[in-house]
C-alpha cells in the first residue's frame, strides 16, 4: 500500500487509468503477489485461510479491478471460471502475460468496471470478488447495482479495501494521529510512493464510512453476512509496509472485508 503525500497543483488533471499505467510495472515488482491464494490486501489473511467463498470449483467468478490478475489466476487454479476487468491497460497486459505463464485461462477485459458491468447478461455469475479496487471508484452505487444484476440469486459478493480508519490516520514521529475527519467523505488526492523508488505517481481515491458501505450494499439489494476487520498476527505483518505503518496497523485495521449475498 502507498505512502501518501498531499499534492496540490496537478490534482485536477489526474487520470486514474494513466496513473495505473505509469505505476503498474513498479507496483508489480514491489509486491510480487502470490497466485496460489486470492488475497485481501495488507495485514489480512488470504482466501485460503478465510474461506469466505467456499469451494470455488465449477463456480463462475467475476473479478472487479483485477490488477495483475493474481486472484483470478488463483481461482482458476482452484477450478473456477473467471472473467476479470481492470481500468489499466498495463495492469491487464501484465495479467495476461502472468496467466499465460501459469497456463490459467482467465478472460481479462480492459475497461471501467461500472461500464463493463452494464454489458453483462443478468445472473451470469455465482461470485463477484474485488480486492482493493473500490476506493478508486466514484459511483460505487452504480457498481454495486451492476454487480447485483450480474449475480445469480443466492450469489456471493466479497470484497476488500482500505479500512476507513486507515484512510484517516497517519503515523507521525512514532505517534498515531488523526489526519482527516472520519466524516470528510469524497475524493482525496495523494502521491503513491513505493519504498526505495524515487518517482511518485499522482492518485486520488474516495473515503467512505463503514455505514456508507452498508447502505450502498443494502440499497443495491444485497444482504450483508459478514464484516471482517482483521487484526494481524505477527506473521501477517505485511512486507509491503514500512515499519511506521506497521505500528499503525497494530492499533487500527488496515483492511476491511465485506461479504454480502443476493437474496434467494
Ligand atoms: C490496488 S490495485 C488492486 C489490484 C488487484 N485487485 C490486487 O489486489 O492486486 C487497484 C486496481 O483497480 C483498478 N481500477 C481502478 N479504478 C477502476 C475502475 N473504475 N474500473 C476497473 N478497474 C479499476 C486499477 O487499475 C488497479 O489495477
């Protein structure tokens, strides 16, 4: 996950597709993400440990914001069929190469997830999955409604992203501080800085409260079954993070994971 720094001047011109295209190679080099288990992000157990999706053999899975494709590749290796969409051409190119190397047949699509969802037939998937992509989406209500439509009755929707407390806190001089109001929803601009790499990339993402997610899900017609706020064990402290951030994640959850279901 990024170390964030405020930026001012260029914020109106940020194009997330372009930012992800610029960052992709460095991101994939820095994070060497596994393909034997779908992951939920920093300081969180993976799907092989949590088993939120159950046995995926024979299941049709839709991944939203798939990045380098590692989670879909893991699902295919476990016997699922996967369609995976991502905004970034570079991330999708990386995903296609990786899937070819691993001989995993994933249908990767470049595009905006909300637009892509509207092209899908109704009730074509058993599971929708997303790891750390929804913070980049402005109209999440549209994405959740499209996801609900794409899922079969009884279908599962499981996703993770930054915990809202992670959005609003920082570690300064060894102290954890409240950097922003929990209630200050909306777009936040920052620079993505990878440890050991000088060049940073301008980004924005959207802060929402826990209640906002709950209402977006229920308004789209989902039943919420689980909300996980993993407290990392010593082994789960993530190599992605620098030590100052790890001190923060010992005190507040880095990641939030939602499990919801279409009724029926
Ligand atoms: C932090 S990465 C996570 C990627 C992957 N899920 C993983 O866990 O490694 C976020 C991804 O979301 C994608 N993304 C952002 N906005 C998107 C959108 N509107 N539609 C589709 N993908 C999007 C980015 O291109 C990026 O690859």
